[in-house]
């Protein structure tokens, strides 16, 4: 019953997409079934703390409290750690997730968010970026480059778009290729921004 966005359904629907997307990402890394199962479970529980009073009153504890609740309920350490790390990095130079499952959950969550908003035509323009999509894109770039993840990002853009279409969420009239290109261009613009920023330091 928690709304993700009025055009994009509920957090429950987002969670279902995350399970599928993170499964595909984990499978691509060939670390075996244990990683896939850990990632799937973390994705299933990743937004559960949004229903709690403490996360509602203190939004900065989202994820952190989810990890604590998961640990309290006897979930494996890898699952609770991934849930705690899902919102990292929180800034351009912020700390990255330390666990592989945390990295993949953060990556899947942000990729789903960017793809979802582009799917319904909500795209940053000029200084307007109310859903912080540029920050999400920069986080994706940092995770992939700094953790040296070998992933074909175009494949997972397509996968994320297909999950949205399969869930019945109506998108813009863009063709599949055009929609994919717009997201890829947006991400690669953040690669260029990241390169300029790192070079400046």
C-alpha cells in the first residue's frame, strides 16, 4: 500500500522488480547460487522498514533500521548487511557498500528508479531533478567503475524496461530503442561528469 510514485505503482511492485533485476545481475557475476539467494532475499525485504514508525519519523534511518530488523528476525548476516547498505553511496564521494550483495542491491534499486522515471517521461532538465536521478546515475557509475564490475549495462537497462512493461505500467510513446538510448546517454553523461570530477581532485 505504500506508493512509489503515482505513475509507477507501489513499493511492493518496485520490490518485485528489484528481486528479478538483482537476480539477473548476481547471475552475471557467476558467484553461484548462494549469492543469488542472498540478493533475492535482501531485495524482498529491502523496503519493509518503510512501514515502521521509526523510519517514517527519521527517514535518514531507512535501510539502517531495515538491516537491524532483518538481523533481529534471524536473517543471514549478508542479507541484513545488504539491506543496511542499499542507499550507499549517499553523495558523490560517499562510502560505497562493502558487501557484494549490498553493491548489487544499490545498483539494482537505482537502475530501476532511473528506468522507471524515464519510462513515464519524467526526465531531469536543466537544474530540475526532483527525484535526484543524476545522483542515482552517479552512484551507478561509481559502483561499476570503482568496484570494477564487469556488466553489460545495456542488457540491464533492457531488463529493467521489460519488467516495467510486464507489470502493466504504461510508458511514453518512445520506441524501445529510443527509450534505451535516452537512459544510456543519461548514464554516460554522468560517466563524463565523474571523470571530470575525479580529474579535478
